[in-house]
C-alpha cells in the first residue's frame, strides 16, 4: 500500500518549506495554512539543515527554493532523492531560465512554480502533486517550448518514434501531449478536449508508455527537447 493510499482523506497534506527569505516563508505558511487540507509543519532557511528536518519529519510535499545560500535547491533535491524516491518536491523560484527549469526537473522536482504564483493555485498544485500529477508553470513551459525550433515535417514524430522502435503517438495523443507541455492537469485537459477525466488520464498513460518515460514532467521535457510538439 502506498503512502497516499494509507493516508486518510481527512488528514491534511503535510508540507515543509525551504526558503531563505523569512518574509517569503511566513507568507507561504500563512497562505497555505489557510487551506484546511494543507498543513505546513516546518520551515527552514537553508538546505543543509532543511534536509535533516525533512528526513526527520517525512512530509508529503516539500516546497524547495532554488536560490538558496550554500547548498542550492538543485543540489538539495538530488540529495533528497538519494533516499526519498517517492517524496513530492515542488521547485519554487523567481527564475524562469531554461537551463534552471531543465536542471530542476532532471533533479527530481515534481513541479516547477514561479514565486508570483497565486496562493490558491499553489495550493491546487500541492494537491495535484500529492496525488501524483506533475506540473510546470505554463509561462515557463511556453518559454521552454519557444526556445526550440519548430519541426516543419508533420510526420517527424511518427518517423522518429518508429526509428527508435517506439509505437507512434496518435493525433489525439499529440494533442494531449501539447497540453502536458503547458502544465495542464488531467481535469484541465479533459475540459479542453471535451472528454471525461478518465479518458484524459488514459491518453496520458498511453503517452508515457509510448515515450518510454516515467512521468508527465519527463514527457513534457522530452517533448520540448526533441521538438515533438
């Protein structure tokens, strides 16, 4: 039984915040604790001590600033992933540089949020990440997408997939993949395509299998890097 399955529905999602600016920490804690289903159990200003705190408290979700003094957020996430493979980590930063986005996602972040995110949306991201959804700020995803050249050949994806021994994506799956790249959840994809959430989830699962990736973030990063959308 997974950690999520063991958790009672009425038990708040526990969160630890690692952020060096006190005012930001206080603001995040107050905003998130206003949600009855989220409980910020601790906070710390540096990664070294923050990791010790996380390993002791074992929170459901970690909000990790990337621009930390000493050990930065990228290094901290790699360290956490050594022993906490199932822990949910949200990278929280004021930067939207492509290299930082890729580094954070490659280091094990389940989500990438800019610090100007609306508090209600951040709470929603925490819930989604806790449930296993990966999320990238749409502004960041679009920025990364625009940094890659477009492929003029519409058969590129199918040809490339076949050449690598993968099953090609259908037109509908390519459409779903485009929504994944912009950070949409299954519910949002279902609304866009006018299908059930179950159908949207089935498309996502099929995409992950065909692309030979483990999660939505890897699929989005791969799609952008390889010019698949």
